[in-house]
């Protein structure tokens, strides 16, 4: 825009008429029409749109896998903590009950000798009920087949009255806490007598 003499710019006048006033001919394109007829911005090709969609799907799948992995790790962590908690509790209970086994042995001997009477009998029964609630169970009976996993043989003999190694006497009962053996039963074991050797006369016959 050319500046005026007083320093101000002169206004620019654009001729948007379709017919040239000097020649009387139709102009091919008016300047304003040229601007209006500019084509719109081209859209993204379908291939690029598909590629972008696949990338989003891949990212979504990756994030989903991460969440599933974290959830699995958390579930395993909770199971491990619960398992450890139960194990610590069982260990504490087992340690306490092991300390009470000699007391239970004394109660058993007193009962066998007829000395478990009066107030002492009630205390003994309360103690036995309390340890039973904690899961302690005695085992070992006269006549049980000998099992080295749960029996400890303190005496050994032979007897014609048994057909297999058998506990013929329980010297000290065993105790279990659930499936765990806290103390094996101490027993006297008898085995079947060996068959007598055959005589020479029988061999000759």
C-alpha cells in the first residue's frame, strides 16, 4: 500500500467485478472467487488411518497385559502372605504345645495311678480340653501295628500272639497337631516268633 504524503497509507481498493468495465469482457476468475474456490485440506489417506488404529490397538493390548500381570502378581502375593501367616501361627502353637507335653504326661500317669481326683482332676480336664481346641490329639494304642513313622520302639521282643510287628505296650503316648507329628508314641514292640527249624526226619520224608 503506497504511503500518502502526510505519512498515512492509502486504502487499497480491489475490483471484484466479474466483467472488466474497460474491455467489457468476462473475467476468468475474480480474486475473491479464487480464494473461495481453494480446495479443502486433504484428509489422511485410509492406509495411514488404519496404521494409526492398529497402533492404538497394540498399545491397548499391551496395557491390558500389564494390568493382568500386576493383578496376578498381587493375587500371588496375597496367597504367599496368607500361607506364611498360617505357617507362623502353626509354628507358635506347636512350640507352646511342645512345652505342655510333659504336663500332659504327668496328668496321664496320675490318672493311671488313681491320683487324679478333686480339684486337680477338674484342672487337668480343663487343660486337656484347651489343648484339644488348639488341635492337639493323642495317638498310640496297645495292639496298633508298628509304624516307624509315628512310633518309637523302646523295647523289642518276639511273641506267638502277633502276626506282624505290633505295639504290645504304650510307654508314652504320641501327639499330633493336625497332620504334623509333634512327638512319636514310645512303645514296646513284639514281632512274630520264627517258625521252628524242620527236623532231619521230616527232611528225609
